[in-house]
């Protein structure tokens, strides 16, 4: 009875994923929505039945994905399946939410690296170079439009062209950022669904209680000094610095926003206030700079603990 139920649910889960994949491939505007939900069937099934059953279901789903979507469908299934199965197994074992996040992020990073390597070795296509070509073509079109309007283009587009040139060095940070973002969003979606299904899991603590290791501050300071001093372009240290610096800046900003959320909670501000500040940080550089400064102070001097005694 249990085996029959397991096989039936496995077939249903596999079918749900194939439908999502089909819609994402053949109805392009849906991919931006469905992409985040694709790991969900794997997470729920694995959390319920364990990794052995999930691997069987995942193998069948990979085959069906190849039949439905060919070489385009296979990477999507592999990405969602690898991270979803690992996250589901960690959830089943009642692991901490951050451990689930770390595990699924590593799975996504591994698959993205595999896809990148396959693109280079099998298809002879460098995704980063292709991205640069697309951005350069868009820049040339924008330059032509600005020129037709009689505006100076060289100065306006200089920084943009420099950014395009740097993309070739930013492969690692782009892969890590993509994988972690995918893991965070898909995990939050999964937790919302698991809660509705009344399945046990270790939820994330409130954002205001998040704390990165204090050692991250020293990494940030060292990398910042190297970044300011400058190193030879193309060297190994140059690539390491250019990839670590933006990641560490994001970490500092997130740590700073935890301070803002903590202070808003202690002062009983409306919940919308810190959320608006967090969203505005995506568009207003001075808000992001303020958050980064708060993050540095918090990691260096335990600002939230000092606020705790101040707000009592």
C-alpha cells in the first residue's frame, strides 16, 4: 500500500514538473514565474519519502524532460532536481534552515558549473562571451539612437562598456549569486507550501536575528584594501578580488538591514517601513551605503546587542 502510494505520488510529481517545464519552454513569459517553482515538486516529494525514492523519481523526470524539451529541457530538470532533492532530504532530517540553504546552493552551483562546462566542451559556446556580445549589440543600438538625437554618446556609455568588459572576469560571482538567489526564493516558496501541508520543517529565524560570522568583516576589509589599491588586470588576484568584493558588499548590506529590521521591531514601527527601506536599497545607492556601514559596525561592535540594552 505504501509502495503504491509512493509510486503514484512520484508519477504525479513528475507530471507536475513536466507541465511546468512545458509551459516555461513554450510560453516564454511564464518562465520568469515558473522558474522559482520548479524545485518545489522535488522538495516536497523528497521531504515526504526520502532521497532513495526521490532519486528514482528524479531519474524518470530527467528522461521525460529530455523527451519534452530536448537539450534545453534537460538542464532545467537537472538544476531543479539536484537542488530540490538535496533541500528536501535536509528538510526531512529536520536540519537548520541555513544548512538547507547552504546545501541547495551548493547543489545549484555544481549544476550551473556542469552546464557551463558542457556548453564550452560540447556546444563550443561560452555563455559569458555570448552575454557580452548581446550587451555590446544593445549598446551599439543605444549609441546610434543617442547619436541620432544629437547627444554625446562616448562619455555616457563609457562606464557601461567597461562593465561589459569586466563580465568575462565575473563568471564565479554570477554563478554563486544566481545559485544562492534561486535557493533562497525556492526555499521560501517550499516552506510556505509545506506549512499549508502541515509538514514539519525548521523555519528561518526572523530576518532581524540573522548574523553572519564576524570573520566576514575581516575578509571584507582585506578585499576592499586590495580593490582600492588595485592589482594587475587579468592576474589571479585580480579575478579573486573582482569576484569576492561584490559578494562581500552584499553580505555587509544584508547585515546592515538586519540592524534596521531589529531597530524597527524594537521601536514597534510598522512592518512596511524596514521592508520599504530594503527595497529602496536596490535603487538608491545612499540607502545601500548606509546599510553597509551599519553592517560593518554591527559585525565589528555587536550593534544589535547594544541596541537591545538601549531599547529596553
